[in-house]
C-alpha cells in the first residue's frame, strides 16, 4: 500500500509548508499533495491561504522522492492549454514526479471572488469532459514533453454517471473518499465503466483520501481495492503563528508498522 499526505495550505505560513513537505519527503512517503482553492475550506474563512501551483513549483524543487500534485486541480480555473504547460514545467522541475490531478470544481466562493462562472455541477463536468482531450493534445505538442514521456492524470470525484466514466476513459489514477464501504462501491462502479469502455481496470491506480485516524483501516481499504492512501491533516489550531501544518505522528507510526 502506498502512503501519501495532503497538506492544507490554509491557516499557516509558507515556511511551515516548506518544512512539512521536506519532512514528508525525508520520511519517503509516496506522494505529497496540496489542494487547489483560493480560500480556507474550514475554520476562519479569512485565515491565511496560498495558491497551489506556485506552491507545487517550490515543492518540486525542494523534494526528491515523492510524487507531487494537487488533490485535485479545479479544471475551470485555468485555460487547459496553459494548465498542460504549467504541469509539464513542474514535471521537469521535479524530474518526472508530477501527477496532474483534475476535478470539475465545487467551491463557490473561489468562483465568485475570482470572477469565474460558477454555473452548475453538470455544466462544470461538461467543461472538464471537453477539456481532457485538449490537455492531452497539448501535452503531446510541448517541447520538451513530460520527463517520462507521459504525464499521469488523476481524476477526483465519485459521480457514477459521468465522473467515473471519464476516469475510465482518460485517467491513470482515481481519487475517492471513505468510508470503506463507500470506497468499495465507487471502486466497483469504476470497474464496471472500465468494462464498458474497454479499459483494463488494473491500469488505473486507486487512491483514497482519509483522515489520519482511518489509518487503522488500511487493510480494509486494501481489500476494497485501494492502492494508495492519502492522509489529510489539518493545520495547527494556533493559526498563522504555528510552526507546523501537518501532524506526522500517525504517518510515522504507520510507516514503522508497515
């Protein structure tokens, strides 16, 4: 079972974020992620917050081992051609460790305050569906191309009629959430979509975002089809003055027992 972390870039400082991803990389976790939002998702709505892709470029330069990415990028925040180029460039900074995580977007405040059209959930999914081939085409045209010849694409989300079909058609990784029974069900639906579109389900890595206290269920997630656990952890309650933005104790305990 692979193990990763998601660092929340809110209610903290860039210095603390850098310390966190350096610590995670030294622990040899398999992946390190941020989220792609412009405002905090919980707690003080006006707490400090930082943009994901500039953080990822810094993370790419300061880590050596872990795969990195946004869990997940809101597709409609950026032109798909530009997003492909940004991803390819970070891929080169990281020497081939970047994963392009994509989702249709959902956080209305981001859209309204940054001037993007929020629309409807169905409309945002249609935009994502139309943009996936554009991203792939641009990645094939860029010079130089991705370090390893192909940039892995993750799609996050669990909608059974559209999102999981898009995963089967386009993605190398799929991210869902727990609990275990929910993850197992979504995983089975994805397998059904793979059969419908003629895709080998084993070609899609299954990741699941969990809280640290769910690490005790690692074996159950594995039985349900998970390949990769991504632990989400909150920044310190102390806010901006805190010198930590991730609690590594549960990860260290899990790694020691694995």
